C-alpha cells in the first residue's frame, strides 16, 4: 500500500464516524485537573481509554505516578520496531480545564459532544483530546497502509496535569530521560494560525507572572481630611507600572525585551497574518512595539501585560485614601530572555524611578521557558513539505507559539528538536464555555498527520543523518 492509501484511510476513519465515537467517549470523561478532586477520572483516562487504544497498535505501556502530590499521572508508551531506526516522541494531555457546567449556551454541555454544522462542542474537543486522538488515529492508519510497520520507533507521552501548569512533568522528564529520548518531538496542541491554513510552530514563548504590591499604612483615611497629604497607594502603583510599559503597550525596560528579531525568524513571519475573522477581536494597530508587524509582535517579541490591578474596594468605593494596592503582571517572552533576571530587573528599575517602597515577587503560577527550533532545521523543511503535499496548501510557519506550552521539557531537558502541528483554531473557546473543534479541520488534520507519519517512515533516517552532518 502507499502514502495515498494512508491518507485515504485517515479520511475514511473520519467519514465512517469512528473519530467521533472515539472522541465522544473521551470527552465524556470529566478529567478536570485543577482541583485535585478528579483523580479517579484522571487515572481512568489512561488505564481505561488510552492504554487499550495504543496497546492494539503494538505499544507497551506504563503509568507513572506524579511526583507532585495531588496531581494526575503520566502515560509513557513505546513501540520499538528496530534498532537503528529514527525515534519519534509524540505528546498530548488528557486533562481539561473546569467543565463550567451551567455556563455553556443552551443545548450544550461540557461532557457531551454536540454537533452544530462544522462545530463539534464539548470540553476537550480542541484542547487536547481531539488533537491527540487525531495523531494516534493517524499512526493507526499508517500502520495499516505499511503492512503493520511504521518505519520508525515511536514513543508516546500523555500527561494529566497540563491545565494545572504541568506539575511534576519536569521531574518525570529528568527521571525518565532514557525512556523519553527521541530524535524529534512531533506533537499537537494550541491553535493553527487560522482555520483554513495548516500551521507548524517550533516552540513557544515563555511566560512569567509577577506581583507588584505597595503597603503604606494600616487602614484607609478620609479623603476629605487627609487627601493631599497622604500618599495614595493606587496612584503610586499606577505610576510605577507606567514606567515599565507605556500607554501604547511598549516595554520601557531594556532588559525585559529582545535586542532584535533574528533574520530567519523575521523571514518565517513575513507571510504570516493574524486571523481577523468575525469572531476575533479587532487588532489595535498602534499598540505594542513600534516598527513591528502584528505577527512579529505576537510571535517574535516580548509583551508585558497588566493582568489585574486592585486598590481600595472597587465593588464599593469609599471616600478614603487607599493604604495599599496590588497588581499582577505577565511577561510573555521569546528565546533570549532569562526569567531568572526578571525580578531583579524590575526591582532595580523601580528603585531608580523612586518606587523603592513597591515590593516585587514572582507569582505562584508555573513559569515556562521560551523555546524555538531554528527555522532552517531539516525537520522543519520535512514537515512543511509533507503537509504541503497532502493538503495542497502552503502551511504557515511560526518560529514559536504566541502562548506558552511545556515545550522546555522536550527542547531543554530532553534536548530534541520540536515540531508542533496544531489541529485547533484561534476562536475555539478552548478555556471557556462552548469549546469546540471544527470537523473540517479535524478531517484535514487526520489526513496531513497520516501523510506526515508515512513520510517519517520513508525519510526519517535521512533527516537524522542530515542533522548529524
């Protein structure tokens, strides 16, 4: 059988309803990971659903308990065909954010797939059950088309805590370094650039949240009696933030932004346009770093966002000078920014601006390192050519995702190039009520992944040798 057979089988898997059946069964499992109250469902997703699915494809499986207490386990599976063949690691996460029951539009519910035209609603359809279901099914079609062989060794990692910040993942990667070693990661998460355009991204921006806080005194004091002679904590904090980022979103602290966009990254982003569909917000053209295109601002630069700001009692303002104020900021950053330097940089900057009374500390949220494969890496050309052959479309190449993923585990701890092929789209409502997957994208994704895995069996050894050379 041929590459064309693998791609056709993937389309048939969708057309005969098998993909929907597999996904519906998985969506029905309430695998919320943030509260620690769904441990039974998190384990069952691996033992009752994933393990039987991949064992029939010739994988040997084991569940690894999370070293971080109170969080979901990991599945490590391997199909070894022969020594000397390239090894591919693929990744997904079976946990989801809160179901948010009662907040979905009438007729929809988080744990049931509901079809409305091209949209398939349900929690996890887009993030990430639908995406790893596509990839595992594509492997199955390639096995059938190649007579029971992939032509490469394959490893699978599924975690059950990504939506909680991937606690324990870094430790598991360290302790299971040999079991997870591979020549390349090919995974799927996050959105395409647009629903119509297949996309490859090579890493992700990092994310670092930090808090600014000012505490001047105990209790508020009447603004009529004391206003004008007592420092206002809210005013101080607002002006302090204004020294970090200006009124148009430009970062004002040199150490918090890159010095340049590398030429290969700028070249890759030259034909990238952000989606401007009716469901997407309108871009503010004057916002952010001047002189950059919208794509360069999102994928090639750092951004500093004020996520929350509180002083006094906004829900019931009192006529009093507020004694304290607090804000949470987030720096999204590309390769070249060291998150360990962020707090010292901000502290030093505020001190020089006369805001030494403001304390700066890291948020309790997980920190993701920035990662990015060189766009000229042979694996990149391979993936783009394969997708183009299957779809007849020129895929978008993003040097890194604008958001953050635990890609640092694969790129930095395990030391492998990372190729991400997302199967969702920007308006999928992935962390909100009414999350959905587009059926048309899922069908195309099944075909392009079958083509990609088939091509790996043909060309993977050549790519490994090209990188070694």
